[in-house]
C-alpha cells in the first residue's frame, strides 16, 4: 500500500461569492471562505490570497521591533534609568500593534462575528501604539519653549482620553447602531455594510485625530527649526516619518490603485498592502528619530523636566490597555447579544 501525503490549500473565491462585509473595494478575487476554520486560516498564510501580503507585512516587522527592544535591554541600564522607560513603553507598543494586525488579518475569515472582533483588537492595538508615541514624545521631542508648560503636563492625560475615544469610534465604525431589515426571514445589518463611506470616514477620523494631536509638539518644533535654520541631524528623520504617516493615511482613505483598475491588484500592490508597508516604514523612522532625540537631548531634558516615573509610563499604558479591552469586550458582547438571522438558502452563515 502506498500512502500519499498532500496539502490541500483552501479554495479561493470571487467577490460575488462572499458576503458584503468581507468584500474590499477594487478587489475581485483571492478571497478566503467566510467560514474558514482556524486551520484553513493558518494554511492560507502559505497560499497567495488577497490577504497574504497584509499578514506577512506586519508579522515579520513585529519580530524586527522585538529584536530592537531586546537590544535596548542589553544596551541600557533599564532597571535604574527611568529616563529610558518612555522609549521602552513605546517599543512594546511597536511590537504589539503589527503582531495584533497580523493575527487579525489571519483569522478574520472564520465568521462575520470573528471578523468584527479581530478588527476590534486591531484597532485597539493601533490606539495603544498612538498612546505609546505620546508617552515617548512627551519625554523626548517637546520643543524647549514648551517643556514644563501646562500643555506638557496634561499632554499624556489627553492622549489617554484620545485612546478611549479612538477605540470607541473605530469599533463603532464597524457596527454603529445595529438594526434589522426583515427580508425572507430577516438578515442582520451593520453600519459598515449599509453605509461604507460613513463607516470609513469615522474610522479615518478616529485614527487621524490622535496622530495629529500627538504630533503637535513635533510640528511646532519643526516650525521653530525651519524658522531658525537649525541643523539638528534628527530633523530629516522626523520629516521622513511624517511623510510616510501622511502617505499611510492617504492610502487607507483612497483605496488606490485598485479602485482605478479593479482586479489588477488583487494579490500584489493594493492599497491595504501599501498602507501596511508605509505604516511600518513610518514607525521605523519614528523609532530612529526618538532614539536620536533620547540620546542627544538627555542633559537638556533632565535639567528642565524630571524623568517620568513607572506609573507615568507603563502604568499609563496598562490603565489604557485595560480600558481599551473593556471597550472591545463591550462591542464584542453586543455582537453576541444580537439574534442570528439567515437568508433563506444562504450558504454563508454568521
């Protein structure tokens, strides 16, 4: 007897073969089954689908940032130097957000509810990354004129409130206020399916707002630098980060280039892939700029402002993480409190 071992990869579907909530504008083919098993989702990592690059473009950078974080543990006196704690808190968030995104894209096709919950966690991780940026910005990039100002003292506290608002708004953008339209037995409706433009606008605003807020001291510092013709080596790195951040937002909002040529960029080159790649590159430049500022401005900053305590860095992140998880749990519970409806004869269940 001969035993043959074969790996059967999941079958891919056309956009018309998946429910509306799974469809992406301009992407016609390469969809995974909307009721994939966890095993199917894992196997799809090694199959070219319209999500493959999305997954790997965040999974691999997560390990790069982890490597950078571990290198810092060896290079710095972590336990005795509280000046480095904001940067470490920021680096932890740099590891978490791409890893969470990678897992969200991997398992988002297990069901409609799983898709929503996966992206709730994805949005929560992004908002915590924004908070980590604010904690690091407060410690290292504030212009001299604003150090110890009222705005400086309340800067991180407002960033925490932004985290709560952003997590809530981004999760709301997927569900909104649910309602039901009865048609052949009834079908559950969500804001994202019924009002995709409104949903996208809320989500874009939810993530653009904390970035703009976090960057206020950086923008002012760059303005002063331009006015004074300063030659700080870190300034070009900050500009690179801002350029990629703006490009990331543009790609997320505009769905280019696939919107111009539907079907041509199903597997390689669509906007969400470019959005992921530009976001990671922007984070890299942000990390490099913070590292330079942390090193070069140490004496200036410590002479003007005391090094933050553990509660002001990791404590703040821990509290915000708890609140964000609570918000995610509330929206997830809302999903499971909704009755299940099925279209008559539909093969796609929630």
